[in-house]
C-alpha cells in the first residue's frame, strides 16, 4: 500500500512538472532562443556591416572636407546622409530578428578608411588628383558594402526572412547607385583633369626612351 501511494505521488509530481514545462515553453521563459549556425553567421555579419556603416559616416565627412570639386563634395554629403539611413535600417533588421543592435569591429572597413586617410596625406590639396584618388577609395568601400549586403540578402531569402531581405535589398540598390554615380563623376571630367595636372604626360616620358634606342 505504501509503495502504491509513493508511486502515485511520484507520478503526480511528474505530471505537474510536465504541465509546468509546457506552460513555460509557451511563454518562452525556459527554453533560450536557439539559432542555427547559419543564423549565427547572419547575425555576426549584421554586426560587421553595422560597425562599417557607423564608421563610414565619419569617413565620408573627412573625404568631403578633403576634396575640392563641388559635385564630388555633394556626392559625399548625400552618401553620408544615405549611410545614416542605412544605420537605422540595420537597427530595424535587428529588431525584426529580436536581437539587440551591436557592432563587431570590421577590419576591412578600418583598412579602407585608413587608406583614404593616407591618400589625403599624400596628395596635394585642391588637386583633381586627390579627388580622383578619393573616388577610388570611396568605391572600394562601396564594393565592400555591395558584397556584404548582397550576401545578407541571399541569406535572408534562404532563411525565409522576406521582410528582412526586402529592407537589406533596398540598401543594396542604393549602394550600387552610389557606385555608378561616383564612376560617372570620375569619367565625366575629374580623371581627365587629373591626368593633365602639372603638365605631366605619359607620352612625354616615353619620348626620351624612344630617342635613345
């Protein structure tokens, strides 16, 4: 009799624990948020580009102050404002996937912005050469962002996060548009003007070598 009573009590306790576990599972208080390896990678890449965009805001301001062409100054200013919007979009994505917005240091963007700083230090102020060089520096940044956002969009689609993919794709399209705009500015006149600055010409340097043959 005592054994039967003890068994009944044990079963009752187990049933109570089961019901409690079910209730906690429904409320989400026991089981932590589980992520796949791909989801973890996606989150890490979001932190990476979030850091990159925040750093780029200051970087674009420095580049804008360093160039002398008004059209290029306007392009960098517009891109800076655009980047501020991209930061807000990333924060929206973090919210959608129930993650706190966090940054992860991106050595790639740090290196690219450092390179832009070297260009500023090594080129003469007020020259088309500096403007042409900073366009290239800015486009290197654009290509990094295009690769990052392009990959994130595809991962979001793979994981059926259609709203997230839509938000990220909007930024991707804007990055591609900016890259094309910078190319147009460079090809319209800045590169040509830079090539003739200080009277330098590749052809004039080739003439002596031909004469010596």
